[in-house]
C-alpha cells in the first residue's frame, strides 16, 4: 500500500509490521510523533503490544531490556539528550546480547540547546556494541526497521536505526508500506536461545571475573563482524520480496569517478543532484552513501574507494579534537590499502545543529576538492572564520 | 549446577548468566541502613481519648472478619457500641482520609462493631485470679471501663452505685434516641459476664464509708462523675417550674412524664441543653434554647445541634437570663439581656458582654437550667477533695493509700470517651499496685494498652503516606430517621451501617502506620529479600537486603522504617 507519510510515521509502520511486543519509550522532540503513533496503534488494537510509559529514557531502555530478556520483541525511540541519558543501559543491552531496536532521530546535543539535526548523538554510541543504520528516505526507514529486527535477532545485537530530525522525521513523502503477510514471512516470531524463565530461574548479567570477561567481549566483536554478512543477506532478501534491495553502502555514479563523495542520510539526496549536474559538466565525481555504520563495512569501502584519485567525506558530526567521525573511520580503512591504491582524502564538517547543506554547498566543496583547494585535512564548512585562533578558541572575547 | 569450562569461544554463552539463584551473593553486606517493619500511631488513634486501635479493627473489618474485629475493639474498651453512638469522634477530625473523599466514618464503624457478636463469642480471656479485690465507686463509663480491665487482669471487682441500675450518666443523662437502653444493657451484661459484680442503690458516704471500703478491698477507685448542677444565679429561680436539667432529664429518661408547662426555656449550650431540649420536644413540650454566646461557641457536639435544629427546636443566641418573670405565682417569661462577644476568656472562647438597655422577655412558662455539671464531693473525706475534682497525681492515685480516681471527677474532660480512657489507664496503675509492682511515674498512655507493637512516639500524618497509592473515595452518607417522625418518640435517630457498607467503609481506611499485608514491599524488593510469614507479616532476609529503601518508599502507609545499621 502506498501512503504519504512522515519519516516518524515510517518508523511506526515498520514497528507495527514487525509486530513489536513491548514498546517502552519517553517522548522527546523530534522523536515524539513516533511513539504517539505507536501508542495510538496499540490503543486502536492495530498493534498487539504493551506500551510502557516511563519517566525517563533510562527507564525506557530498562523496560526494553527487561522485555527482551523475557523473550519479547522490544522497541524504543529517542533523540539526542534522551539517547545520552540511556547510555549506561545502551551498553547493558548490547552486553546482554538483546536484539532491541531503537529509532534515533538525529538531533544535535546541547548546549546550545537545539532540536535540529546532526549525528553526534548517535555516533556517541559508536562503541557500545550496537549496530547502526543511517537512512536517507522514509521508504528506507520502514524497510530498515523491519530488517533491523531480523538482523538483530540473528546476531543477538541491538540496532539503532537513524533518521535526520525534521529533514526526514517531519517531511512527508510517498512510501510503499509492505503488507503484513509479506513481513510475517520475512520476520518470524522471536525465539531467543536464552531468556528469563520462571520455571528455571537464573541470574542474568552477573559478576564475571577477569578470567572470563574478555571472552564475552570477543564474542560481541565476532557477532559484529558476522553481522556484516547478515545485513547484506537480509538486504538482498528484502530486495527479492519488495524490489528494494539494500546493501551496506550505496554507490551512485561511481563508474569512472575520480573524486568520490562519501556522506550519509538525507545529505545524500542533495548530493545526488549535484553529482548529476557535475557529471553533465564533465567532472568525474561519484557518490557513496554510508548506510550501515556499525558493523563498519571496511572491506566494502576499500573495494569502492581503492584506486580513486580523491575522496571527500562529508560529516554532519565531529569527534572534537580529531576530524569528523566518518572521515576518521574511512581513512583508517583505506590505510590498509597498498600505497598506490590510496586516494587523497579530505573531510568536510557541515550542517551541524540543523544548518542547511545546500546543493551549492556540495557543489562548491566538490569543486574545491577536485581543484585541490581544500588545504586542511578537515574543513569546517560555512562557518565564520577565525582571525586569531587563540582568541577565537577562548570562551569569551 | 553445570560446570562450565569452555575450551573455545563456541562454548561460552552469549552473555553472563548463572543458573544459581542470586542468593549466592550476600548483598546484605553492602547495607548501612535497613528497613524494619514498625507500625506507628495513626493520627486517629492518637486523638482517641478511649485509645481505640482504629486502624487494626478497620483492617480486620476490611478483611471481612467482623467477629475478630468486634473482639479486637473490645480489648480494653467495654463500651464500643455506646461510644460509637455518643462520642464526638475527634478521631475523624484527624483522619488522613479527610482530603481524599472525607474522613472514615469511624464512629459508625465503632458502633457497628460494638453491635456485633454474641456474648459468648465476645468474652475475652481473663488472667488467672489474683485473689485481690477492688471496689469501684460509680458505675458510669469510667467505672465500667476500669472494672472491666481489672476483671480481665484477674482481680475481683465490685462496682457500687447509688442508682438502681448501672450505667451512670449513660443511663440517666443520655436520651434513648442517641443511646438505646438495650445497647447499653448488652454492654453492661458483657462486663458482668467477665466477673464484675454491680452493687446497686449504694452511696458511699451514706450507705457505706470510704474507710470501710478501704478495709474490705485491696484498692478503691472513685469514679463518681459529675452530677451536680450549677445554679443560674438569677432572681426567681427557686420557682417550682424552674427545673434542674440533669434531674429533669433523668426523670424523663426513666419513663416519667411529669406535668410540665407547655413552653420552656432551656438555658445553656452544651450537650445537656441539647438532650433536654430534644427530650422535651419528644414529650410534647415546646423548648426554646437560650444561650449567651453564639452558635460557634456552643460546647455541644455540632451534630447534636444540627439534629436539634432539624427537629425544629428554636434557639436564641447571645442572650443571657436576668430574671424569671413571675406573674400571679406563674412564670410568664424569662427576662433576658442581649450579649455581644468581647475578648477571648481563659477557655479561648470570646466572653459574652451584656448590651446595655437590651432587656427583653422571652415568653415561656417554665425554665430548665443546663449550664454545666459539677462534682458532688461532700460525702468524700477531706484529703480527696480538691476544688471541683478528686485530688490525684499523674498516676490517678489519691493522697489516700490504695485509693485511685478516674473519669470526670478526676479530669473533668466531660465526654464518655475520655471517661473510658481514664478508667482504662487507672486500671493499669491499680493492677500494678495490686501486684506489688513499682508504680509508673505516670499512668500509661491509653494507646499503650493495645497489646500490639506500635511505635507511639511517631504519629502518622498525611505527609508520611505515599499518596500515589491512595485514590479519592467518598465518605458514605449516614442515614437518619426523618425529623418529623423521630420527634414522636425516643427511637434511635441514626441508623447503623449494614455489614456490607461497614466492610466497604473499612476498605477506605488508609491504614496509616499499620501494616495490612498489601504486599507492596514484597513486590518491589529488588533483591527478593522480603518473605511472607505463614502467619501475619513479613521477614526480611538480612543476608540479602542491601538497604536500598525501596520497600520503605513504596509502603503506602509508613509501616516500614529505615534505620541505620550498627556495625
């Protein structure tokens, strides 16, 4: 069924079709309409789930952990400060190997207080053991939520499905909403190998001494590596069922491209227009859209970027003190290539706190990269210049 | 338990778990505070002059165990059916349910439970006979309460009274429409069955001397109450149609129907004034209540005033008598002066001041005085007389060895409930005296006599409750006979609760400071360290309770306390 819906609505439909059994969530702009829609679906009987109202995101995740430990398919959604507040339990959920799915609407962290998009909230959860998928469209959101449950339940790791605040969460577009029957065939009911059982009491997450702890962490890492193949397999299977296949990353006009732009989420839609325009003008540019960020598809990036002349990574985030995060990761992956195949790589940080990244911005940054006019390893885009760096860095003038 | 000794990662579980219970971890060693089950004093019981264990008998009622509740209320209080009818119930002013739908109708519950059970079911256990003998002088509420408690403690008790039947003021001063005589008779009969002997028509100082009693008995309790009446102090009050309210009421309540003038002034604003006026109304006399202050200052129980007004009884306020107007040997009126309220006096009420030139005549042909009762102590030996009261110390002991006192003649509190309370407390002191134990410095508080562990230094007010658990629920209405019907005779005005209504009302009780096994603590304990006993209550597994305090926080009624662990 085709419907014109918001990105947040797409999340709700994905969760409904996945037949989540427990939704434990706390509202926060710009996530709120996700859980409002889900609450209404539960109230209307469209979704047979327990909707748990909680007093904080920390409790929201605690509810998901409890539900998932008992073998229920659990979902929550949040943004920015809410995700940060969950952080302790974000670690717990992954360490407990619970296949929870969380939708995070990318919102800039405060202060200064912001409700607009950037990726620092989700990327701050990079090292928790969760998988992360960045979506470009509402269609991808519906599809990815359903896939996320499947992959998570296969590898026993939780997944964050990420969408941009407002650019995606609150814009309407035409979406094909899969039939329930199709999803039921794709995503079987959850059967966890190990769950709370009143008949056989056990303590979960108990103390582990140094002689065993590392083994559990090694298994998490193996699960992440294993998940790369599972994401590919599941994305292919989804394509066979719906005609919409997904991979770890997405290439656009990379054939013959000597300069490849890497970016994620809605900025990629803008970049497509620019790539078309520049190709028409005879400049050999291409686009790679990062989709699955954890596990990190290093091989896939090496395969698509190795041997190019130049790579430009557009980050809507910053690891303060060292580049944008996608830039870091891609650079580290490419370092394993033979020297001759290593492209020149530059990073751009743009669009923080919801600032627009326009086609003109992208065209300008690609042109400068192509002409070798990006001197710094990382360039902060569209930001006031610093005349005296020391004075500019100080708290007040 | 399965021994896990993996050789490869394949055999390591996905996450850490133990098929042992968590009991292996002694989380109890972490604590520096720990919860203890500790019932506290509910605000209602704190205010009960008779020391009723209200939350406990309501708990038993809520469970549907009406007989056990009836037994519980009779522990130490022999007159619940009576008190439930006549007490002004200060407990309800304090009830923490007040803001959540209205106070529990505690007096209706006391009355209901007082009416429950047959004598043989209600007979409490008596302590082994001590061979000691006690004479109680006065068979009013204080004397009955003391006699009952002393008998239950194994002593032999005789209650002497100058009236032909026991009950004191309950019989001579409280009209049947408030306290039916079969209710009183039933309660007194129960006291008799507990071994108390009532000796009628015997007045100390006339038929027997106090010294004689001291010789024949091991202890004597003087609880003779207030029966004297204050004079009006106005010219003409010696006229034959100026009646002493207490005496007139006694005659009417005993069934006499004296020839009375058709319209009479009842002077006073207390309960006796209300009882006289309403009783007169019931025998065809038209009363008009004359009170020198305003309605707000009336010492009568407010509901009694409401009921009197509903019965069409005329009241004139801020009016004080000055002279009985007698024409041709007959009373034609009561000359009064209007009053206004001045500065507060020692009772805290504003003192009435005459308004000059406001003299007027209230047309009546008879007058009843009801301006307060006093003790009549003339027949007691000198050392016992201390102004209006019997001399005594904080233990209710008089200057005479082995002679104690209780009730109005001791404290002058003026309610039946207070009389019962002092009777209970004096009985505890006399018991210690008879057993040759050291007397306490003070008579124990009446709540000490409950026979269950309650921390009495902490009164539970609404701030101590977890209001998240208490929803608003309305107080039930109390049914009364229609005023037009009830003034025809002395039928009881207020109708009792049905058992169904009583149980429903008991369930509204918040059980302040009183564990009622709601199980919240057990469900909330994150360490499964709280275990239900096979009998009443819970045990805390000290080895595993880590002192988080969640049970204390989630207890809806403050029946748990967090205390520091001593190390």
